[in-house]
C-alpha cells in the first residue's frame, strides 16, 4: 500500500496593493483583511497548508506608491506567505530598493534567473525547499522577458530571457535537488498564462515538476489547464479571490496521487476579517488621506479605459495632454500605464495616482513615417489583438489609423487628415520604460532611430504634466473613438467613429 499525505496549497498573484474590500451589490468583496481571515481559517482547519504568491505584490494603490512598497511588505508580513516569487512590478522602484525590501520581508523571496551581468551571481535564492509533515516541497521562481524589460534601465542586471533558457534552468535545479528525496515540485512563475503552457510543454517529465502557479496575465480560471501532465493555474488579479489546491501526495513515488482545485471568492459571507492587518492599513491610510484627498478636476462624466488593446477615453485624454503640453507631433502613451477601467467625474489626487501610477520621464525621439508605420504594425500583431499581455499604445490627436487584421495591412494611416509620407519626420514622445525597450515594443533599432542624436528628456515627470493640466481645466471630455479603428478577423470592429 502506497504512502500518501494531504497538502493544501493556497495561492495569489498580481495583488497590486489591493488592500481594501469593495462594496459590490451591497456585499463586501476582496481586501487583505478578509483574505488573511480566510488563510488563517484554512491554516486552523487543515494540517498541512502552504500559501504562495506568484509575483506583483506592489503597485496599484496610493499606500504602496507613497511608501514605495515598504507598507506592502509590512502588510504582507502579517499575511505571512510561506513563499513568494518576483514579478515585474517588484522592480518598479528599482533593483536596489527591491533588495532593501527583501531585507524587510519576513518571508522568503525566490527567483532563479535574475542575475548580475558581470559575474552571473543571482540576486535571489533560486528556490526553496519547505518541509512540512515529513514532506519536502521544492519551489522554483521564474520570470522571463518582462523582467528584463523593466531592468533594462540598469545595465548591471540581466536575466535568462527565453522560455528555453528558463526550462534549462528549471532542469538544472530539479536535477540538483531531486537527490534530496523531494516529494513535490512547484514552479512559481510570472510570465503569463499562455507562456506557462509553452513552458510546461518544454519540461522533461524526469525533472518531476508537479504544478505551475503563474501570474502576470491576470487570468481568471474555473479549472486548471493541463499541459504535459502539469496542472497550470492563476488566481486572476487583486484580492477578490484566492486559488486553492487540495493535493493527495504520493510520498513513495514523489508525485501527485490526486488533486482538486478551485478559485475561492473572498467575501464577507465566507471569510472572517483580520483585525491585526486592518490596524496596520488604517495607520497608512490616515497618513495618505490628507495628501491625496485634494480634488484635481471634474470631468463632464466618468471617462473609461475598458481594455488595453483598443483606443479609450482616458487614453485619448492623457495622450493629448502630454502631446500638447510637451509640444511633440505625436505621443504614444502606453495603455498599461492606465490601471483603472474608469476615472471621474470628480478626480482627486489619490484617484489619479491609483489610475496612473507610473511617473516615468518622457523622451523625445524622431521617427520617419515608415518607422512610425512599422512601430504600430508591431503593436497591432495578432497576439496583442487576441488579448495577450503585450505593449499597446494610445494615440494622440492628429494620428488616425485604420487596420485590417485579416490582411495585416493599413486601410488608413493619416496625420492631420493627410496620408503619412514614409520620408516625413515626426517628433514622438515616449515614456522612459518604452524608450529603453524600443526594440521589444516597436521592433525598432534604438541606434538607427537616434542616428547619432543624443537622447533628449523633455519632461522628468509625466504625472506632473498631466496633473498640472487637469488642475488648470475643468469639465474635460474625451470620446475614445476614431483614432484607432481595428477591423478584427472575426468581423467585428473596434474604435468606430461616433458618426459611423
């Protein structure tokens, strides 16, 4: 008769400073107080419980931004995860600050493939074995291209960037630690759901990877995907739900005997509150309320940003503000910089900070008409239109693009009502992150774009520019239609003008 043991594995990802419960249809949903209450409840009810987080604890709240993640680490210390891996937003405040935050954390943070470029020394422990009830559970942390994109500001930091490299690294670690009679192996990844499936297909079954718990793509699931015999899961985004695995582990053969998985909703009906965590949050909230309660402006109505891969009202408003204030021909504003689906009509400093948390400098580049067309063709690739977590941009006024996905061609590419000539030069504003990642985002060679010109910073803070213009004017409006019209392969069209 084989020997088996039970293991409950709870998991979150992409929490993004989602500390507070929200009132949804007169019911409280989410927030770290009830999340902590549920985790503590499971820890009392079950014998063997591990709680893991697959990256992106930071960004998304005023409290996190104001205290640069120190507040989040203190709150996470009370939440007490057993293991955490690095997400791309963990490096938003800089690598040196992240290493400081790691020292503040009372839980282990792992990553197998961030390293110092000069000597390939890893920045974090690549993995950790957690021993529980006689079982040895091996956790490995993995992140790929998206981390390198954020770290590209620092030439000393590198990563293994391809899935093939990541798979090799996983094999190396598994081969090393399998001799220690590891009963169970978990990959904590932050590369996106589709990439997780590709990675699973590359893994040698002899390495013994049992589960992939992912993040980054904010994927909500009702059941795990299974590739190469490996269950793959995510728990959406924020704190509205938590993933729960209940395993029976075959400790003789070091594998899963059976399992169930379900997404658990975090709400007042099923999750008790945690007074200790509420007390800490209240301290930070009191300190931020006075500063961020200032009213910046009032829109004519609520303006929206429902999807990152289409033109939106907030995208039109913010890209126009930056274009006009900074005097460039075109501003390409990253859709992912806008973190809320709606803003207004009354906008406080706190509302704006949560909606637009990335305070990058702005760089001026000069692109020919041909380069501009090539850059937007890269943006409009099929995977982006299918909803993949790729870079997408909001177009400032004057630029009008109509694209047909079936033929992968432009039906219209105009500037100020005239077709764009391939030889014409345009001044284009880009946020720092997108300037340093020009090759990935636009498939443009930075050296070719600059042609010997010295890079020029035209604003040290894009947030300050937008804030100032919002304060100056009341009753702003934006329609979110007409600049970017996309005829999708399924026959639908996004971004049609109001009159047509």
